[in-house]
C-alpha cells in the first residue's frame, strides 16, 4: 500500500513570518492554488482515503484535494501540528525575539519544549499512533494524509530514521509498505532530507 504524506498550502502565518505550530491560520490564495496543483499530482495514485489534521489550513487543503480527486476526507487529530511554540505561538518572529529571547533560543533543538509547548515524546507517540491507524485501515490502494511539516518530519526522523527534512508548501512523500518496520520512501516532491 501507499501512504502519501502531504503538507498544506501557504498560510497567512507564513507570509506574516509568525510562529505557527498549532496556530490556526488560513491558507492564502497562493496556498489554494498550490492545493489544486497538489491534487492533480496525487490523482495519479488514485487515493481511496484522505485523512487530514483538524487545523484549518490542512482542512482547506484536504477539501480542495478531495474535491478534485473525487474522494471524501476525514479528520484524524493525531496528525495535528505540534504545539512546539507554546507562548510564542502566533507571534511574529521579531516580536518573539524581543519579548521571549530565552524561549526562542530553545527552539534550536526540536526536542526542547518552550513554556506551554507540547512535549516532543508525546507528539512523536501521537503521530506514530495516527500513522498506525492509517496503515490498519488502508491495506489496499493508497491513502493521502494532509498534515504539517512537524508530523512529516517526525515520520522521517523517528520511523524512517533518515534525518531532518525541509518541506515546501504542498510538498509530499509517497511511502510504500504494510507496517512501520517496512515503510520506505518511494518518491518525494518538495521535500529535502538531510542525513
């Protein structure tokens, strides 16, 4: 089976240079165009299932993809972005640097948790459980998961053991396998992996 992990399109927070995480912002007009392009790329995989994070930007992307490929989507909260920014969430990066410089410094290591942030290990466990659920319900065909950079990076870092990632808006990974132990990347677009 194939699982396609796709990131949402460009958001208002992206262009405003805000700390996102679980900041629930909307997609921009460009983000909507990116989602339509994503849908045309994913149509070749004939997905039978689409899952999405509960955050608006992922829901909006999933809605566009679902409409264009003709498949319903359902929300799977395990793929919600990590609240990695805690008290910095929603602040512009310049505001955060002025008002919370110590917290900003903590962000240099993904395993750190700033005040009010979700613990990394709890996040990793949540994403792993969600991925197992998709594997359990998607034994045939392919499934799309519209999510965020954090969950995709966690799968690459913790499950595939391949290193760190940089994921563009509507970038995606196509994974092949039947369980966590045999998952492998079949192809990727807009995703850079650094070992």
